[in-house]
C-alpha cells in the first residue's frame, strides 16, 4: 500500500499535533455549549475520533453520509444523502467534521440542510483544505492543513475505498488511477 504513495504530505506526528491544537481550541470555543459533532462519513472518521478525544467538554456525536464523488478522483458535482442524522439538530450548536474541502459542494449542501433544520450554530472543522478548487463560498472555521490541487489519500481519505487506514496523508501516484 505504501508503495502507491508518491509523497507523504503530513505525517502521523504532524496530524497528532494539529488535532491536539484544534481540540484545545474547540474545548474553549464550545465550553458550556454541548455541541453536536457530526462526522461526514466515511473520510472523517479518523479525524473525528482524534478530535473528540481532545475536546474536554460535553459532546454528542452523530454521522452523516453525503456522496458527491463515486469512485472517481474528480467531483461529479452531484450531492446525495446516503445516510441522514439520527439526532434532531434544532437549537443545537453543530460542529461538522470533514476530511477535506475541495469544491465545497458537499459542505454547502450539508450546511444549508442543517440551517434549514434550525441548528443554532453551524461550524466546520476540516483536516484538509484545497482552496484552489473552491466553487462554493464555504469557509471552514477550523483547518488542519492546506493541500495543493493533488489527489490525496490516507488518514480516512480513500481511493476506491482503499488507503483510509494509512496513518498519514499522502499524494497517490497518478499511475494508480490512470490505469483504471
Ligand atoms: P467537495 O464537495 O468539497 O468537492 O468534495 C468533498 C469530498 O470529496 C471530500 O469529503 C472527499 O470525500 C472527496 N475529495 C475531495 N478531494 C479529495 C482528495 O484529494 N482525495 C480524496 N481521497 N478525496 C477527496
Ligand atoms: Mg468527506
Ligand atoms: Mg471518497
């Protein structure tokens, strides 16, 4: 699996350090607010698991699966809800945890849905941000790292369902997806 990676962008240690930092900030920002932390499946599961353990405040978690990509490495522009939340969001302080913001279409869709359902506040925490490709006006409140316009995998991010279990974030070799 490691041999399919062209370059490691962020190591396990760097990710650990940034989650600690963001978790500490969230502990301050959400003190007394009992946030509902939403993990956008499946890519955000590792980041969510790390972040919530660093939030020293009462939190509830829920999961949502919204797909815009299929198996391709380029956004299809289509967003559909595969799994909705179990918990009502009305009046809640919602924190969305994402793996990466690319065009912003996925988050644009989730944020407007949560606002429509009358969440009290909606904030976004993303491990990675690819600002070059943004087409929607989505601005994350907490960002781990910015990444160049390359297709990255690892630490939750996949290519055709694989590579999520790599402990780091790296650029996938082009030949892996060019051959498909
Ligand atoms: P957006 O709607 O912002 O264009 O796309 C967001 C979703 O596309 C992410 O949650 C992620 O699942 C997928 N995505 C975007 N860029 C990448 C990338 O470089 N690598 C991987 N593995 N997924 C990506
Ligand atoms: Mg995602
Ligand atoms: Mg994916």
